[in-house]
């Protein structure tokens, strides 16, 4: 990825030696620039025309420009054609797009160095040479003075929720909440005066640049994530791209494109002088800079790459892509009417969003094309059967035939701050993190757009930083993996929300990804690369999970690797310095998942015997138990030396009825309440009491016995035997009360138990006969 820059031979502002102080995009193809020649110019990139909007009075020397936000939550703003212009005379001006000054406000003593609208357009903040930061209404009425200090405030930025402010204070950086009771965070940011800051609403990361010739990346708690090497000149401008994936840094005759983690994609050395302002277009494809030599520089992002299996796609120009098949080195060129904004390649389909249309390619000759309502697609997610577009209007799911499937909505939705870590898509489910409460994950049916179940979201105990849905299997078995702010990884069922089940071994997980062909999960832990061949083992047998893991030393991946994709047997990771590395995973687990999904248990056994891998046997044991394939599970558990489980499986197979077998399989997986409910529903009271006795859940066993007026003596007898074994006496008042009026006779108890089991066997036999008779009658009718 790099920037392709363009610079006119002669500047358009009438005084070439006067610096251009600020620029701002009104649309994705139109830009306004202000210079010390007092002119505001409009640049049209489609026609390459430049026109004079207005010539300001001689006493107005512009410093900063910021357009009123166009849309909030998909709704267009009525005041969207106004921008704020700050100047050296201590005023800020509300200016219409035709150049008329609607209002001028005395704001500060000395120059107004920065002015910024918040994200919903309800407030304006200004920072002055007098060291004050003031908040104004959108009509220009003063609301409050947020801060007052001795040094000039050179730059200011709003937090993602417009509830906090980041500003400069000499060499310090300060985050101040709007609420007076909020905690102020202040820290030393640079060794020289901090000149510029920015705060991205999507990734919640901060940028700063200063006179020490460095730029730095911080998190919202003020922790340093990246510090650049020393440049030749002070960093005078920087700006996040809207989607938070990249940012630009400007200095004297220097323009740099960087990844969100800090490392540099590309470095350009245009003849611009110092760059005082950098601004990205709303679609994130174009960049403009205000230059010290009177020029306005334009740049657009090219040479982005997308990979999937044997295809590599490169954005060679704004409207051109090159497709290369690495197997036969065949090359195809894709041409588009408008410039490419976003693209995604997965599941045999290429989805390309331009400024006006969406293209879906299954082969490279005849794309399916449909119009887009919004030209600012910020995210494309793909599943096997459909894909999801996120733009300024919200979220929309489309089939690969171009048919709109659903458009999920929820109160307070802000699509502009969603990214690949906060949205996940599968064939049947959409998961979205609620940015207003980061502990909450909203779940929607992908085919209808309606909230799942009763609309109750999934709520975690801590803030969630990343979510991912698995892709395969029926909708009833859909799982979601999430990483919280403690970097612990959790897995829970989407359709049956209950208590989250955590992988106890999965701590300090920095990045994760599901496989594209099977429900296999990989992750980067503290110092190792880990693959969980069968994460769903936690729902059948938690103790199997450590045995289903593939662990590889992570030292070969250098610093802070991040997983980009897990396709087939290849995992692609990006290291902290930006380089790509690859790791391979054995192919057998995916094959085992395929055999399990199609109930080919004999083939699964043959595979495990061939591979001679204990982790595969452990996976097969979990898969077989989940599918109630007891014979296969017995063989698999025996292969990994789990003899107690083999014995219990044999015990399950000997149960007199299907209901008892099912209940004990639920017990095997640790679901005792579901097991009890199954038995009670089938009228097997004694068996329900017995499983509570087996679990030493004496109170519940007695409660069931009393409620159903049977086997009270059985519970008392087993409890007495238990106490005698440990040399203890009964202290429970309820048990003492029933012991006084109930005689314990082991012979009667055994006879009663045997009679219950006989009844169950007889009932099961009768049910089997009825089933066979019904099948015979059905067959006769067909004949």
C-alpha cells in the first residue's frame, strides 16, 4: 500500500509564497482550502477545476477549517453545508458553502488555533492561543470553558462518544471528560511541544506529533503503543483515515502513510514545505494537505492487496484492479466506472464497493452490479452464502446475486464506528458490539434482520474488544468467541444464551480467527501461536479442551503479531513491523470436522488411526459425544487413556431407556439440571432422585422425593451410608425430621429400585414394539 501524490506546477492561491493553512472535504470529490491570501478555494477532483468561493476581509487570516458532520446514524443533517473557520483575530466564523459568513464570534484572546465539531453536530470546541478551551452550541453560543492553562493549545480532538476531549498542553497530552466529576488523564507525550493530535472514533486510538520530530500512537488510557524514530523536521500535521486502519503524517517536504499500529507503509518526499493540515475524504480513499509553499497536495491510496487461496488482487489505480492466479500466473484486469473504496475477497467471491456501485465477481468476466445508496462503505464482511456492507446509512446484508436480504437496526446505532473487530457475520447470524455499552453484544438473524430469541443481548462481565462467529454447522449450534479487555477468550452459544464458558488455558489472547472451512479457532497468546482443533469441546467435556490444542512457539513471529486470516491450512499474520509471516496447520482436523458433520464415523476412526495424533483422538471423542455416537466415543476415549470415561459410556449404553441414556449423556457433559429435567419430563422420578444422590446433592434429592411421595427412605439410606463412611453425624434439621418417621430397610429399598428399573425396561420395550408396528403399517400402506 502506498500514496500516489499529485501537485500542481503552480499554486492556485494568488499569493504563492503565502502558506495554505487548512483544507476540508465537503464531499468525496470536492475540497475547500484556505490560505493567508484570504481566499477560500473550491477544488473539484472530477473535473480538475478550481474556483474562488469567497475572498475574506483583510483582517481574517484562517487557521483551521472543519465541516459540520454530514450524517449522524444514517440521517442527513440539515445544517450540513456549514463549516467553522478559525482565525488569528480571536474569532471563529460559521461559513456557508457559498462563502457567506453566517456568524462571527469573539472566542479567544489571540488566535483561535483549532475548531472542531463533535460527531453528532451538537457542539463545537475551540482552542486558543490564550490557553483556553471553550465549548459552543452549534449556533455559536458559549456553553462553558472546559480548560484554562498558561500555554497555547495547538490542537484538540473529540473522543469517539463526544464525551471527552484530547488537547495539547506544551509537552503534555490531556484527556478531559466533559463531566466535571470525570477523571482527567494527563501525561508527558513528547520531548518538545506537541503540535498536533487526532483521535479515531473507530479504533479508539490517539495520535500525537511534536517538535521532537516524532509521531506516537496511544490508547485511550494514555499508554504508549508506538513511537516513531526521529524525523528530520517537526511533525506538523497528522490525521486518521475514517475507518481507523491507516493514518497520514505530514512534515517538511514529507508525507508518510502508516498502519494503525504505527509502522510505515510508504514515504513520499513532495516539494510542499511544511504541511499544516491533513484531511481524509469521507470514503477514506483520498488525502489532501495544506502546504507551506502555497500548494494543496492531493494523494490517493493504491497498491492495496487482497489474497484468497490461489488468487492475489492488487489495486493498481483508483479504478483498476489486477487479478493474478498464482497457480498458472494468469492475469486479469478489472476496470471500474468509479474509484474503488473497499473490497473483500473470500469464499470464491470478490466484492468491490465503489463510490456509487457494488460489484460482485464469481468469475472475472461478468460481475453482478447494483447501485449503492451511500458512497461511503466502511466495511465489507463475507460469509459463505452472503455478505454484509457497513456504510453511513447502517448495516445491510446482500446475497451474492445482489438481492438485499436484511438490514438490522437497533437504538443508538452508529455504523460509522463499527469495524471488523466489533461486527461478525455467519450464514445465519450477525453479531454487533453495542458501542454505547461495550459489555453488550447484539445478535440478529442474518436472513430477517430481527433480534434473536426474545431480543435479549449477550452481556459479558467486562468490556469486549473483539468478537467472531464460527461459520459452519446448523444455526442451532452457532458459537461466538469473544476477547475481553483482560485478553481472556470466551466461547458461548448464540441461540442458547447461558453462562459463558471460558477456556481456562486461553489467557492473554491478543488476536484470533476462525478457519474458513471448519470450526477451528486459532489465536496468538502471550508468547505462542495456538490452534484449538475443537473449541466446542467445552460444551461436552471441558477436560478434553487442553488435549485438542496445537501449540507453536511464537518467538518466530517477532513482536506483536496479528492474525489476518486462517484459510485452509494457512494462517497469515502481520508482525509489529508490518511484515507478513505465514504458519501452516495440519490438515487432519479440518478433515475430521468434515467426517463428523456428515456422520462418517468409520472414516473418522480410520483417519485418527492413520495420523496417530492424540489431539485428533481427543477431538473425535468430543465430536462423537456431541453427536451421541457412543461407540465411536468409547474407542476415542480409550485411545487417549480416559478409562473412567470409557466405563461411564458403557454405563450409559446399559441404561434401560432412551430418556435415561440422554440424561446420563447430559450428566457426562456437566449439564445436571437439564438431565434432571429430562428424567422428570419422562416420569422417571427415581432416576431423577438418583442422579442427585450421585452428585451428593442431598437437599435436592430429598426435595424431589418428598414432592413426588416416593423414595424418601432411599435418600435417607444413601445419606446415612455416606455419613457413616466419613464418620460424621447428621446435622441437617430436615433430614433429622424425616428420619424420625421413616424406617430405612435396605432390602425394601433394593426391591423398590429393581421394580422401578423393570418398569422402565418394560416401557422402553413397549415403545420399541409400537415404533416397529408403526413402521410396518407405514411400509404396508406404501406397498
